[in-house]
């Protein structure tokens, strides 16, 4: 760790615009105040990024960065991430950036037209170009963040004023397996897990929320999302097969969070595509009672909480991609799931914006 990233009490006070005494009080009062990485003769020192995140969070100005993750495909990650992002921007009047990390580009093409996507993809204005640049480090980098962020996206209201999108591309499929080996391509300076962070950090302050739609894996691309996340959400269909891998996700993310030395809490599990049958009802009950398998075993991690809100399987969502569907209103796009998504968004907001006592 380089020493320029380390800060002492005086600098923490300066960052937070409070007295040194206030910082000392926070250390005593709040258990979650970051632990110093070292104690020098001049006093304790912290890693700047960790302290800045804590201070911003404490002062209620943090950018909440939430990854939607499940190893299983088709469980409603994208639908939930996009719905929550749209509601945060339109109804909660938050500044929101949706980052599509999935080469399937589902979030991208529900928020912009295919024509618009094709044009951007051709000119390298997608997340794939960002990773391609790192793999082709001998060439001039082409990715330009400001050019790549699309403003006012969504079919709702013909565009939601506070909702921005960093789109994905199917080109990412060919790149993603090579990203862990960027050093082999001659690029020794870029850490494969810090690629997204390095470009997003300068614009992060513009947003209240960054919502990351991840592919159904925990590969390097998803880890790039987790690297900048302040928490993650696990959408799952409430059936045996879909909930099977949840322990693995929590365990993996926990280990990753230890590697990068930052907290990465699971905000919660959300039941999606819920149908009114006994199996779904029973699995939801088990989830809410924290009886999900593996978690209860000796030495195992605790099960993450479960959101009260559940998202029903609805015709409106299923036919969302249908060009004839009226997807310019929340009600048309999500049908009965709209009220549920709204409720879920409230719960997420409450967790994120909880003020310290
Ligand atoms: N609440 C719902 N009601 C009906 N259909 C839904 C609902 N949620 C998602 N779907 C449909 O299920 C399919 C998968 O949903 P979605 O793309 O959100 O899942 P995903 O977990 O992101 O999938 P992937 O792993 O492929 O990225 C889509 O066709 C979507 O329209
Ligand atoms: Mg998806």
C-alpha cells in the first residue's frame, strides 16, 4: 500500500470538515469506524478511500453503489435492478446511474432502443471498450466516459430526467475471459479488478445511487462491480433450485470483501417472479425465518436478511419487450409488480439512508 493513500486524524478531520476531537469521538462512539491500518509515532493512519466512504456515509452524502447479483440466470436481476433504478430517479428524485455489466445487454436494451445501442456499440461507446482498452494497452485508449454515459434513459415518460446509463455490449463476451490476464497482454499497470473503479471514481459524486446489473457469474467483470459497491442485493425466484447457490454467493462476496479490505454487506434477498403456489409460499417463509440451507451450519456465515417486498410474476413484465406494450408508464411496464417494486425501492432507500443516532 502506498503511503500517499494514508491519512491521519488531522486529515480525516479536514475531509469531514470537523474538529480533530470530533473524529476522536466518532472512533469511540461508532464501532464501524474504520480500523487504522497502522499506528505510527504520530498517531493512527487509515486508508483514505475507506475513511472517505465512512465519512460520506455518516454525513448522509454517500453514493450508494448496489450490485444485483445471483449466479443463476433468469431470476429477475435485470428486471429488478432496472425497475429500482427507474423508481429511484423518477419518484424519489435521486440522481441514478445504471451500469450494465452483462454482455447480454438486457438492461441496456430495455432502457434505450436497439438502434441507439447499435450506433453506440459501433463507435466504442460501451463498457466493452473500457475493458478492450486495457487488453490493447499498446494502442491509444478509445473509451471516453462522458461520451459513453447516456442521459435521460428509459421508455417511461420517453426518458427519465435523472436516470443515466453506462451501456454494455455483446463484445464483452469475447473479452471477459481475458480480463484477469491483462498483465500478460503487456499491461502491468492496470489491476484487472479496478478497471471500472478507475473510470467511475471521478464522476461518482454526481450520483446518489449507482445500480449495477451483473451477469450471472462471479467472474472478473462482476468483481469490478463489487469493487466499487457499498452493498449488494440478491434477487431469487423462491424455489429450491434458485436459492441453492445463495450461500456460495454470500461466501464468495465475503471473501472478496476481506481481500479488498472493505465491508460489502448483503442488503438483502428479494423474492422475484413469485407465483401464488405452495412451493413459493413455503420457500419465502423459510427465507424470512432465516432457515436457508448451509447458513445454519456450524461455523457458517449468517443468512442475509430478506426484503419484506416480493415481486410477483406478472404478464406486464413478461411482455415488456413486446413493441406493442405500452411501456411509457410504470403501470404499463410493470403492471401489478409496479407497487411491489416501489415498496422494495423504499426498503432499499431506508437501509441505505439510515441516519446514525
Ligand atoms: N416479475 C416478473 N414477472 C414476469 N416475468 C418476469 C418477471 N421478472 C422477470 N421476468 C422475465 O424473466 C426473464 C428473466 O428476467 P431477467 O432478465 O430480469 O433475469 P436475470 O436474472 O437478469 O437474467 P440473466 O441471468 O439472464 O441476466 C425475462 O424474460 C423477464 O422478462
Ligand atoms: Mg440480467
